[in-house]
C-alpha cells in the first residue's frame, strides 16, 4: 500500500507540475498577444497617420523640388544652414 500511495503522489506531483508549465505557456502567449496588439495599435494610430501627414504636407503649394525651407525639416531631412 505504501508503494501505491507513493506512486499516486508522484503522479499528482507530475500533473501539478504539468499544469504549472501549461499556465506559464499561456501567460507567455498572453503577453506576446498583448505586445502584438499594442504594436498594431501604435502602427495605425501613430505611425501611419504621421506618414500620411508628411506626404500631405509635401504636396502643399510652395513645397516643390527645392524641398522644405530651412528650419522646417522633418526627421529624414537634414537642416540647411542659414547663410
């Protein structure tokens, strides 16, 4: 009887350990999903509207081939030194 009881305890311990591992995997997947959701929201709320705004500003009159005036360069355009 002692061996059977010990065997049941070992099975129970393995099952508990397996449940703990599954729980950790689900937690990791939930964090990964949360990061993915935040990245997609940032993409659609911050990044793409900013790019659209930059393109819209580039199409305004007075912003031809000469580029932006000195001092109003965007993050991609180096500032021109004033003479």
